[in-house]
C-alpha cells in the first residue's frame, strides 16, 4: 500500500531549517517507539530521503488556472496501521505528524483507503520558520494556523468540514486575538472585536 505526499520542488529549494538536527543534509531519520500494550500507540520519526520508508517520484502537477509544475511525490511504502508518524523533509523540517490508519469510521461511514485522517501539515517560509500549520480532522480540512516572522500566531482560518468553505477567521496582533470574522456565505461576513 502506498501513501503519497506532494511537495513542489521550488518550495523545497527556498527553505532553510533553523532547527536542523544534523549538518549533513542527506542524513536519514528513523526512530521508533513501539507500544508495550494494546492501549499505547507506536510512534515513528521518519525522513523522506529514507528509501526504506519512502519511494520518491518526480511528477508534473497541474491545477486549474495555473501552469504545470514539477513536483516530488513521496509514497509511504509500508505504513504501519495505527502508528503515529513524525515525517521530516530533506532539510530535517517536520512536515507532517499524525496517526496513520488503514480503516477510519466517521458518522457511520467507513473509509478503507488508508491515510492520515487526523494530522498536521507544516509549511515553512524562505527563512525556514513555520509559516502555516494545516490541521486535518476526520479526513477533512479543519483549520489553518498562520504565523508571522516572529513565530507568533497571526490568524486562524476555520473550515466547514463538508464544503471546505471558510467558516470564520480569527485575526491576531502580536499573538493576541484582535477580531473574528464570521462568514455567512462565500464572500460575506461580520466582524466581532475581541475584548481587551
């Protein structure tokens, strides 16, 4: 079973990691903490450049209203069911964390495609600082946390799980909540100011 991750190459090339564990860019991370009982979860720390864990492919990605883009696709070769993964890129940056499950049931519907149904995806700016963290809950977009250059929370976008439309946006100033925009339709919202 393969699980795929797409990362645009131009995005990868502009990043530097201030949290690098090793000076060697080609170092491989693989560490595991295996459960001692049925109530615990296996935890794995893995890297994209570990050829035992990931299969790497170059693909052309196309999206509506944009030019085709060369991307690198990483396939998780033999995912471990119910294991919690910390996945790092070639720059030793954490790019994904979450529990992998072969089968997932939500509101009576069972999905059997195998995925990270509840996870976090990390995106970095050109300086290697966390820019956005995307949260997935029950296999759907849940929220996106945006950070400023000083790693302070800048805004949080919350999504409707069925349509992926924006439900609300919380705006922060210097890490403190300033206002909340509640969306009533695609482009219409009202604003609630935060109390001081």
